[in-house]
């Protein structure tokens, strides 16, 4: 996750808290006991339930261990353009190929914000089943900052998506194709995801029904945040693409179903969803917070320490396996798995392809 998010979250600390309190006050008998509105979850949850049952924080932690080992063998980091990043690409791509996925690792050369051009790679794998004009794109950045191994930021999201992809399989019983993308050079300015979106023909952009983004989901002083697709607090500079509110509600409904009230964070462009939002593609996702301090009210709701950052090792060398909250990680893996499985079967209120052809 880029530094800009930390600045934005400090400015919006009251907004995030307000979203949490409103959600909590709607819970009957305390957090976790309220039933999510039926309209927020699909009618057919068989695939979503199966994915939730066959993925876990423990299974995804194995991938975190592998990426930590990659960093340990490459100067303590996995930054884009480094041997550690290349080894991370090979690890993810190798696991996917072994599971039967056709995998591409396109080379991306992009201008950096502060130095010479960066050459990196994205990792792309898609199911062979499902409509290819209603693609559910699941994205996470695979790179770390040069200062550390980036195990929470963002090996956690990368590992969660890999666990979900392996559980889903390359030819699952889905209505909509699922495309997993691991982006490079997010920490350099969303370069991998921007190059990916820029490289799509207009027809290919319209084929993407929605984008699910996962960036930092195991913060040691965790918040439970979903991107604010409906701008309920009115702080967004521009409205999110239609359908982003559907993603937000489905993620919140799943978190509520497993006993976790969720707060909001703006779709402010601070992670790889940004280029998709700019292209008019509905987006959403989850994270557990980075540099801002947890408030006393948030600590009362979610546990943890007030007055301490969500992740005190954000963008530092101490962002290692020891920096991972296993409970938060497990909850977020469950939420991501359920969302992928549910949208793969039922897009709900996401605008259909016919509507996207008109924009």
C-alpha cells in the first residue's frame, strides 16, 4: 500500500470511525449477531461456502512463509525490479501452473516517480470456465518496499489470493470467469496496475465486471475496513463507478456473518483499484489498516491497542512474519474467498455487460 493512503486515512480518521459506530449500532445484541440483509448476499452460495471452507489463514500462511524466505534470500526485500521480486513472481506462477492454470507473466517497463524506468512483471491467471465478458478480476500487489520484506504489505493479500485461486481451481463451476492478477511496482506509484489497465483494449475493459482489491489484511493492531463504494459520508471527490456499492455491501455482509462489524475507507486511489476506478470499473475490497493510530472507540469494537498504529511496521524492515495477526488474516481470507465465490456465480446489482457497452 502506498504512503498516500496513510495521509488520507489520518485526514479521514473521524469518517472511518463514524462508519464503524453506525454499523455497530445496528447490531442486535452486539457485533456479530445481526443478520445481513438478504439482498446483500446471493441466493446461491454453494461455491462461496465451499471456498470459505477450503481456504484459511493457516493455509495462506504457508505462502507467507515462502515469500518471507524469498525476502530472506534476497537482501530482506521483494521490491519491484529486484531479484526478490522476480523470485516472488516465480513462486506464485509456479504454484498456479502446478494447479493447472495457464499463467502469463507479462513484462512491464514503466517510468518511476523518483528514478529511472522500472522493469517488472505482473502475474495473470484466469479460469477456463465462465463468461469471459463478465470477468471477476481479483487483484493484489506482489511487491514490497525496498526497506523490508512486505509480509503484511502486501504478501498478505497476495497469499490470500493464491490460496483462493488454488481452492477454486482452473475450471470451476462458475457463471463468470475469474481472473487473478498480481501486480508489480504498486509501491512505486501503482505502476503495474496502471500499465495493465492501459494495455487493455476498450472492449477488454468492458469485459471486466468488477475488481476486488486486497492490500494489507493482517495488520497486528487490525481494523476491519471495506472500501466505501457508496460514499455514504460524502467525502469522495468523485462518485465511485456504479456497482462499487454492491461490492461494499457484500463484503460487509460476509464480515457481519462471521461476527465482525466493518468500517469504511474511501476509494481514494491509494492502491491498485485506482486505475480500474478511473476506467469506470466497479471496485472494492478489504484491508486492516496501515500507519494511522487506532482510536479508543475502534479498540473497544475490534480489540487491540488504542493510540497505536494499525501496523507499526508499515514500510519497515520489521514487516515480517512476526508482524502478522493470524486471527485478522483468517477472517479476511474467509471474506475474500466468499466474495470471489459469490461474484463468480452471481453479480447481483453489478451493471451487466449490456449496460457497460453504453458507457
